[in-house]
């Protein structure tokens, strides 16, 4: 406990020293300003400028500004705290096909790697040497704290003692004096007068008390001073009350106690009190009417002759301040003139300028030594933002797997001391690294790096052991790095013991400290089945806390990442419940599956989910489920326009009446408009260029074979390693985008479909894909020309990361040589990326499209994928309107365009198709957009030229 006390005192002392240094700089600036302006600065404004010092010492945070005087102050470790905002690592969004493969070589050790390792080693080596320094520092902090305690006790004891002495003093009863005080209060604009008391406990007139102040006069003053002099005294003390000088003085006294070691603070507050008296003199003189200021000055001189200055106290102010500033005070009184508008404007301008300079901090990145040196592969894009190389393959690092808790946040690695925590305001509480590159809710990792797709950053980490504990130094690449190009600071994490569940539990907003006692776990199976049958728990609506309320605390909780999902599993005897929520979503977990005695319990999968209230909308946030099959008829959706603009839906979604929908939101029209492939594709169809006579092969997940969009187009369907599986979500959209009658780019093309399980380990390998592609090519040799596959579309992009990549590259080269174009979600095809249709705009106009949230990278072509309609896997006449999507939807779009080209020119080379896509792209402010009409016209010209 004693050690903890010293550490805490040392941490507080660190913050205080920084604050005191900044205050000292400001005090010197104010004194210089006072010296330069001298008589040109009116007393009231001179006092207000001192208040900036108080404000600076009180504020824990101030905004950054290029005008701040601290831009010229020396850099300190603590400056890093100024740049931290809510730039926490964003989650990886979209499906797995969004990760583009690239050629990759293991990066050579960089300067950062060498310096980080050396700095971490220096931290370990310096612990013994640093112990003496830490002891001295903590001792100084303890001396400071002892001084604060002693001065606080003296101040409190003195104030309480004085209050006990004067509280029973009798008020002045002279009616004429009371009337004079009331008249002065009215002139000062006060609604009531303070209690007037004569007492032997004060040496000069004073105002005492924070909540019910009393005006204290020395004994005999009422009898010896005439009414005019009493009027001067009353007006001055009431000016203190009008200006609220007592609470300000209390704050100043508290700060003076806290900064008792800083002589500049004592000097500043002494000068501030003098300027306060002169400001009150000015206010009192302005209420005297036509009376000459000289008479007021004579009253002050009379008080100085007969009485001594009031001892400074936290809740006491007086008219007599001592003789050291008498000359200045008398000169001001004699020269007094009522304020003019010019002086008021000057004062306001001075205060605004001083505030901009003093109440701001140094601008992030204002010093050249803070600029970051870009890592190899990083670049600065057109908007000035840093974009890191993030397409690294997974390399295992067993040391990083586990839970890490934040213990500090430092500017430089050498600043870290395990015994002293310098910063307690961390935004990131900790991190959890899972196997195979997954992280609990945040990003992905490979050895030495945390990769963030959304912010396009690769943050390095370094692990080291210090005093028997394992620590990680983690680069924090927030807005200061990305936008301002500042060198990243470091979160310091300490590894938690194996088996710790601290962050697994905290990641679940419904974890409890105590299990409810409503039921025993022995009956969990019966309770779960009954609750599902009665609808008490149901698909997508039930939250973990509702299940825990029924079954009690589970035997085990598991939290993991599965693709686009955060998954929470609650395990009971013979019962297991699985809850999902989308990665990056603030929504609660919602029930996805329930198993009892190894059998699935019907919780409403495939049935209409009736939303009970508007809060349920948040549970449907996954971009690939959204509001499909949900009933919203009970809801008033008028305030939910922003949320509805993010949620996909399908033709089964039941909506409330139009008067309960946001203005202009028409889901039926969106569904219909979204079927148009856009960009002039339907104009090509009207010309007979619709893919007829061309066969497209798609390799994807199990397909709903009977959907009306491609019924009659499906010439061959074969399931490989997934026989008997139900249709999956992915197949129907990609098939309909390629050859759909209403949604498709090539609606008259024939379709050969191979259903495979891309989620299985066997199919995360190039060997089976290579074998299947070679099989297609072998069968092409036997088929008639009109039956040969000319395009193969695969919505995958991880081929370079998978084993046996050499097999795949040979198969693709063979396909190209034999006139077959293979379209993937990776760079083997070309660097292309995604477009979003702007709802309500002309779908054939390239200006009616914008970029998706995933960005463009170095795209050479942009393809429509979002805000469009496709076939659904849940029924032969069901359609889905997609708000978000990935590269998966782009590959079949380009495959359909290739089919149109092969229809126009059956002899065109696959490589030529790719060249023409790039050459004919529409150049727009958002980038090069695919241009179907221009592309086909160029195919025609190319054929004619041949």
C-alpha cells in the first residue's frame, strides 16, 4: 500500500510539473504584456488577463492551435496525450474476398525494428539504474504532497477559526448606516445587501464568506468615519461582491497551495490581487456619480494611516492591500475616467488574442522532430493521408496469442517504467490476439504487425520480458499518424496469465458477476425447448441476458471471431447457444442457433422475424443479413432513415404503411431499380448483345437451382464435396449478376455451376481449384464451340496465400492460352474495386455512382456492387437489395461483360478484354468506372481491324 502511494504521488507530480511549467510560461507572458502596455491597459482588463492563468492551470485539456505559445516550448513526453482521440482500431469489414492477394516477400528488418528492440532491451537494462532516480522523484513528490496537506490544513483551520469568531458578532443597527449600505448596493446593481458587522477580529474593512458573505468593519469605524467615507468603503467592498471576487480568490488560493513550490505562481497571484483591488476601485468610482475621484483617494489614504492590510485568506477580500502598490493605485484613481467603447473593444480584442495564445496547446505535428519516417511500402495518397502496406500473409507468432492489458501509454519506448504509470486516460483497455491472425473485435495480425483494413495501417508490435513479466510495445497509429504524419506513440500492454477471461467477459455487454437463481441448470434442456416453442426466445431477437435469466449462468463462455462476425457461445449441460453480432457493430449479441442434446432447436430460422420495437433494428446490422425476411409492420420508422440506409432487405421484408416510413424511402422501387445492371448494359441488351451463345462457369457455394432469375440458363450443376447441403447465401447473387434475366449483365448466356465448400480447409488450397479449372479446359476440348466455357468467375482472392500456388498459375496461363478468361477477386485479373449506386439517380450515368466505404486502393477499374438487387437463396422468387458487398459481387459482373465481348468477337483474346476494360473506362472524379458501351464498341472496332 505504501509503495502504491508513492507511485500514485509520483504520477500526480509528473502531471503537476507539466502544468506548473506551462503556467510559468503564461505568467511571464502576462507580466511582459503588462509591462509593455502599462497605463494603456485598464485595471478591469488587467485583472481579467490574470484569470487566463487560473483557467490554464485548471483545464485538463485544451485544443490545439497554430497560435499557441506552446508551439515554441520544448517538446515533452506528455504532449502525446494531446493527439489521442476516438481513433480506435476499426474492424475489418466485408467478406473474405476483400483481402487482395499480392506478391509478397518477407520484409527486411527496418530501422524501426532495430531501434524498437534496442529500446526495449534498454528498458530492461535500465531498471536497476533507474531505481535510484525513481526513489528521488517519488521522495520529491511526497515532499510536495506534504506541503499541500500542511498548507491546506493551515488555510482551512484559519478560515474555520475566523468564522467561529465572527459568526456571533452583532450586526450594525444604526439605521442611517444600513440605509447608506442599501443605497450603495442598489447603485452596484445588487438585489440585497450583505450583513454589516463591526468586530475587533479584522484590521481593515473586509468582505468574508463564500455563500452568505458579511461586510466586516473594525470596531469604532461606524462612529469615527463620516457617511461619505463609509460610502467609498461600502462601494469598494460591494464591488468585490458584484465581481464575485471571493469564489475566484478561493480558486486562486487552492491553486497556490497546489503549486506552493513555484515562486512565479505566488508572484502572479500577488499581482492579481493588487489588480483586483484596482479593478474594484474603478467600479466603485464609476458609481460615485459627479463626486471627484480625489475624495475616494483620500479615503484610501486614511484607511492606510489607521488600519493595516487584510491578511490574504481563501474567502476574504478587503480594501487595504498594503503600501507597496499605493503609488500605482493613487495614480489610477486620480486619472480615473469612465470607460469608453474604444477601451472596451480593445479589452475584448486583447482577451480573445490572449485566450488563443494561452488556452491552446501546441499543434500536433508542428515540430519537425515529430514527423514520421514512412516505413517501406507506406505512401501518402492524394488526400495527404498515410496509407500503409497491409497485404501481408499470415505468419504465426505463438508469443502474441492471448490477452494483453494496457499498463501505460508513452511517447517513446525508453520512457516506459514498469513501476510508474504515467498516463491513466487510455482509450484502449486491452487487446486479445487469437489464433490464425484473428483478434477479438479488432483487425487482424501477422507476426510483428496488426493490420487494419479500414484505416489502411500496419501497426508494429514488439514483445519483451521485464522483471519476469511480458510486455508489448504497440504503435498507436491514430489520426495524428494518418493525417498529421506524426511519429506514433506506444500503448504498453502487459500479458495476462493464460486462461484469464477478463476481456472475453468484458466484450460481452451482458456478462454478470452473479448468476441468477431463477432456475437450476439441470432442467436447462426442457426450459430451452419450451422457451423456443413458445417464442420466449427466438432467432435474432433474444439477447444473452435473456437466456441467462432463463437458464442461469453458463458453465462456459467463449468469444471468438468468425469471418464478419463476433461470436459468443454460452454452454450449459446438454445446451449450447450461439449469438452473433457484426464486427464493428455497437449492437448487442443476438441469438443465431440453439442446440439441446446435440440437436438443433427450432428458434425461427427461415421464418418471418417480427420486430417488437425500434431498438430491435440494431440487432439486424450485419450487411449480409440485415432486414431480410423481417416484419417491421409494428414500427414507426420515420426517425430511422439513417439506419435504413445501411440495412439490406429483401422482397419478403414486411414494411409499415408509407406514412410510417422516412420521407422518400420506397423499398419496392429500390428493389426494382436495383435490378438494373446500369452503365448502359440494358442498352446493349436492346441491341441483341446479351451474351447468347456464350457459356460462363461459376465456382461458388451451393446454389438454389430453381430461382426464376437463372431458371433455363443453368445448363450444368455439380456439387463437389458439399453434396446434400442446403443452398447458401452466396450462390444466388453471383449467378444472377452474371446471367440473371432481370439482374444479369449477360442474361442470355448459359451457366455451368460448380458448388464447392470454400469454408472448408481442403478448399483453402490452390490444388482443388487448379484441378477443377483444368477439368473445365479438358471438357472444352471435347465440346462443340457453342458449348465451350469462355469465362470462369470465382469470387475468391486468396490464391497467392494458399498452398500450391504454382499449380494455380499454370492452370490460369493454360486457360488464357485456350481462350478462356478467369475472373477473380484478386489482382490476377486486374486491380479493380467497388462502386455504390446513388439511389434515385440515372443508373446509366457514371456520375450517379460513388465509392464504397472500402476505398479504391490503386484501382484501374471501378465496378458496381452496392445498392443493387440480386436473386436470393431463400426462395425461387425472392430478391435481395444489397446495401454493402465485397469483391464477390464484382467478379460475376466483369464475367458477364466478358461474355458480351465473346459474343461480339469469339476470337478475342482474354488479355485483350482486360486491356479494353482499362482503356475504355469512364474517367470520373471518383476514378475510372467500367464503361460497357464504350467497351463493346472498342471490341467491335478491334474485330473489324483484325
